[in-house]
C-alpha cells in the first residue's frame, strides 16, 4: 500500500482547503435537509378533531352511508332530549333516501358532506375530490335548500390535497375526538361508558345512524351529559369560522389570541384624558 505524504506549505494549504470544502458541503447538505423536513412539517394540514371552547359545548355527529333502520328512533331520542346534532350524509344514501334527508333537516339537525361514493380520497386527484364533494353538495341542497359547510372524509382518511380541495369549496374538514365504535356492533353499555369517560367541552363524538345499538346507547348517555352541564350543539356552532389555528399534533382548533390594544397617548387607564 502506498502512502501519500503532503509536504511543504502549499501542500498543507491544499489539505486545509479540501477539509474546508468537505465541511461546507456536509454542513450545507445537513442544513438543507433540516430545512426541507421543517418545511414539510410546517405545511402539514390537519382537520378539526376537537375545539378549544370557553364554555361547556360539545357535539355529537352521525355518519350515514348505509341503511335507515334505526334513523327514526334516533331522531325521536334527539327530539325527546331537545338536542340538535350534525349528520354527515353520503351521496348514495342521499339519493336512495331523500325523504330522510328532508326529515333530518326539518328536525333542525345540520347536514354535512360525506362525499358522493365514499372513496379513499387520498387515491384521487384534486379534481376528482372536488367532484365527489360537489356532486353530493348539489344533491343535498336540492333537497334541503341549504349549503353544507362541513365535510368529513370517508374512513377518516385525509392529506393536504384533500383538505385543500375541501377548503377551495368552502368546507371545514371535520374528524372526531371520541369514536363510539358503534360501527363494530359493540354493546350499548360499551358505547355509553366509552362516550361518558371521554366527554367534555369541545369534544366531537363519532356515531353512525345505522349502528345496531347506537340509539339505545344515545338514549342512555344524553341525559347524563346534560346532567353534567354539557350542551350538545351542531358542529358548526362549536367551531371557529375565522381567526383560528389547528394544532398539528392534536387536531385541536384554537382561537388566535388577539393583541391587547395599546392605550392611546394622553389617555388614562380608565379611558379618560390625563389632566
């Protein structure tokens, strides 16, 4: 093996220059990588999972995509408890049960958009995502006469392009903070305990209109929520419409803190002029 020796002042200067160039290259690459990752993280969009509210409001929501077997019972329980909620309706369901769309709206409940065909939106182009939302939006409006402003992605699946496409159409993308798991046909007792153990101000509960034990569980936990002083409202009455941000790690929607106005020169703390 041959060993290369660098001798003389010029050799040492050359070695120092090479070392400097190597250090600069490594530093630049690492800094660029960090900047790229930071940018990616900073630009990640998330839906609203829960809301930081100043009062005791929370929401219960129902996704409807298949069947109506228990819907009349649900509506009666909600009416008996004087509660209004949000129903996210899928397009196939809207077309098959237009009378129930109208019945839900006439009962004072809010209707959100759950896409037309319940697809995996991340696999679609932005144009196809907008088409899914627009088609269902138009069908709902034709029946109810109102525009939906809330959107829940099927399977809870989302990405930046999904949220951006929804925003372009004027939608707030809504997830949930409490999954009742009623879609698994678990027992009413299980659903009740799961909801009550997590319920609180700003929480959003996910349920389904055609869950086998959803109605029975709802009839049990609604009176208890009201006894605890919690007010059930439609999601549009829970969220902030502007001046807010959504925490990336939690999905909590929080109001932006407005800076306190500075006192005007020549004014006292009580608002009067300084004598």
